[in-house]
């Protein structure tokens, strides 16, 4: 099951239905198992993992957004503001200092 959860850490993760099918469980059971394991559902887990990839990244923000699976640079910026209260440029600049 762990290797299947790792699929959620891909910049383009499978759908919940696709992952449930590959694991051989129902979507509801998959959501429950992921919730029990990490404390929230698969979509939230995908967002957290995507943010963590971006927070470790660097380079041009548009390239970073693409590499990490965000729709565009604006999506990356919105997520950073929502989760950290600051822009990616400021956050990544503070992290490297």
C-alpha cells in the first residue's frame, strides 16, 4: 500500500478513483485509510506534498510551479500565501538564508 501512497507525491498524481482501483479497494475505503494514516484525505495530502516539493525547490517560479505540479505560477503563489502567509520568493529567500 505504501508504494501506492507514494504515487500521490508525483507532480501529476493519479485520481482517487484510479489509485483506489490500482490498490484494489473502493474510493471510500481508500479515503478512510489515507485519513487514518495521515489525518486528512487524499486531495489534501496531494496539496501538502506538492507544497513540500515546492518549498524545497528553487529557480524561476514559473519553472518551479511546472515541476511541482501547479497549474501555473499564480497557483503556486496562491498556495504559498495560503499556507505560509508570504510569497514564494520571500519564503524561499528566507529558507536559503
